C-alpha cells in the first residue's frame, strides 16, 4: 500500500503514468496501484476494481468501481488483491500478447 501512495506524490511518475495510459498501451494495476491512476486523472468514464478501500477515491476521480476479480476496460486491466493474481496475470498476458 505504501508504494502506490508514495508514487502518486512524484510528479514525474504521475506524468509517466498519464502519458503511458494516453498512448493506448496496456496499463495494469492491482490492489492499491489504482491510486496512481487516480492521481494521473485517467479514470473518468472507466470501470475498474481495486482494494475495496479505494472505491471512494475512484468514484471521486470519475471512475466506476466494481467488486470483481479482474476487470478490463479498454487498455486498462485491474484486480482487487493478491489472491486475484492468477486471473490478473492471465488477462494481462492475453492483452499484451494481443
């Protein structure tokens, strides 16, 4: 949890996340990592999942939070927690492999 919270306070990291997302490349986030996406302001109109405590932050950033194992919305793939890693990894590999 500490790493995504710290990362979102680094302007260069936030700008990198935003530009990577805007380029259309696959962006993957699990657990608390969507905090960085909130800070990069890339969640308006997007549906995603995360650790449950982030749902208000995601909604406030214009996203729709759902409680599902893995969610894909365009180039964005998200999961809730480490227990979801098998499904998350499978979906991420599918997206990257195209």
